[in-house]
């Protein structure tokens, strides 16, 4: 019986090694045509953790085609007070823009036109404007208030939580109209 247990453990170990090796190969082949942007594995102050306390993917895989097809995002900034103003702020991919009349600025850390989440990465399923999402960092006087994703189709999923402002993804701006 002990001999069978040892054989089962050796076979299981070999299969696990083979599985891990294949997974790494797939990732490295995918990386040849894409740029990987590291993500902060721990939620930043003011950001939401993944549902159910699950770990978030650690990297964003952005294909070069995304960079050439899309140039910016427009974020809607709304003051929550009664009669509060609203404005649209356009931020270039990889750029930063101030929010007029406030001490806020918004940085775009990553963008995908058709958001999908795998076990260890964020990818786009297509170049079409189907499920756009942008990873943003919101700063106030240079201090981080939020780092997380904004989804056009799901504006209330993991939103920027602030008593004064609501910031949502309004639209993605294509490189060519």
C-alpha cells in the first residue's frame, strides 16, 4: 500500500510540474505581442478589494493594437451636493489630467476596450468598444485617494467612494473617429 501511495504522489507531482510549465509557456507566448503592466496586488487605500476577498490579477496585458486604436478616455466628474456641477475630463491613455475647479487629478494606468479577467491577468477580448474599463488613480493635492477600475457598463462596481464627487467612465475615445 505504501508503494502505491508513493507512486501516486510521484505521478501527481509530475502532472503538477507539467501543468505549471504549460501555463508559463502560454503566458510567455502571449507576452511577445503585448506589453504587461504590473498591478498593485494589494488594494490601495480607498479602493475596493475583489468580491469575496479574492486576490486580484497582478498584471494588465495590453496589446499594441489597443494603444493604436484608442487614444483617451472621458470620465464624468459629478459633485454630489445638491445642484452640484458636472464636467467631463478627457485623459490620454497613460496620461494625467487635472479636474478643473478641484484639487483632484486623474491618471490613467491601463485601459481595455472589452474587459476580461483571467486567473492572473486583465486582458481585452476584442478591440471593440464592448465592455470598456479603465484603471485609474485619483489624486488630491498629490495624495492618492483611489486606485482601481472604472467600468462604463457597470459604473457602480467598485466605484470611487467619496462624499464630494462621483467619477465614472463615460466613454473611450478612439484614435481615429
